[in-house]
């Protein structure tokens, strides 16, 4: 799809990957509908872009609010050509310690929030026989990440949703892409309550993820890993599961020992 003049809606657009995606598609001439919970930050992102657009404050975990936000974007800019379903939250720590409230919030935002946004834009895309949906996944959605069990589960759900949806809507001219980043140098770690503190893999920039999103839209790519070498790790996980489990346990040995000692 040519982004010049296209209406692109981005959820979770107030910071991090979402803001970087907004900047990248604006540079291609897109008109922007930015959606996020934090209105002040959202207005700042849109104001700095200097392009035609609208900023809508909404919590994507709220079905009605998400539907209304999509309707507001389309009322201001016209039918949405591209949706980048980026909004998401994280959680770090042993699953046994997670509260039920935190678990429910994680699923509501990462799973239902993505589905609400896609469901809101999809009927129009199908009717027009044109459109593109991009879901922002995670390497944790292809490889279970210890101490992020619930987060990984939500991202695995996103993979299944995206893969199935792509086949369903292809006959209507609607493309679906999945972009799986690794660790990204944003405030995501702090927001989940545990800043990233490992030597490897090295964090990548939000801009590199945004570039992958633009490339996926323009080329119609089904799935992209950022960085690309993560694909080989996923292949290893499927072909040699015992080896991969051993390597994962070895990588998290210190965390596992620390958790065991405190109990």
C-alpha cells in the first residue's frame, strides 16, 4: 500500500513504538489518527508531526471507547486505510505473585484491546476491498519468556489472532502483518515495573521497529522480526525444544535462584 495520502490509525501512539510509527508514516505523507490513554502526550506527538491528523483519547481495553475513537478518526479524516494496533502493557515477575487484577488488565489491553480496534476498522476495509492491519507482537509471543508468563500468553494470543485473520480477510483485498520486536529502548520496562537489565540481547530503537512497520505495509509482509536474527531462535525453539528449554533455563538461572531463595 502507498502511504501517501492514506489514513493511518495508530493505537498506543503517545510514546515509544507508537509515536515512532506515527512519525515514520507521517514522513510518507500519511494522514494520522492517533489513539492513546494519555491525551496530553498524544497532542504533543501530533503537534510535532505537522501533518493532517486527529488525536483521540481512549483506553483500548474499553470496547465502547475504542469503537467511538475509531469513529471519531473516520469522521475527521475519512475511512481508515491502515490500522497499526500497537497499544499494550507488560508485567514482570513470577506468575504466582501476580494479582488477579493485574492479570485481567493485561489480557484486557493486549488481547481484547487489539481485537476491539481491529473489529472496529475491519468491516469498512472488507466493504471497500482495501486495507491493511498491522499488529505489534513481541518475540515473547513466539518464545515463552520466563517471569513474563502472562505477558507472553497475551502475545501468543496475538500471533494466533493475526495469523488466522490474515487468511480470513485476504480474499477481500485486506492485508495483515505481524511485527515482532525484541527488547526495545523505550519506557516499556519501567512501566512494567522492571527495567531491562540484561547484557543481551541489546535493546533496539523504537525507530527501527517503526521502519519495519512501514516496510511491512508497503511490501505486504506477513511477519517481520526486529532484529531479523530472532527468526532463527524461533526456528530452534520449534526444531529442538529440549535444547531451547535448556538454554532458556540457563539464561534465567540467576533469576530462578533468587526467586527460589525468597520462598
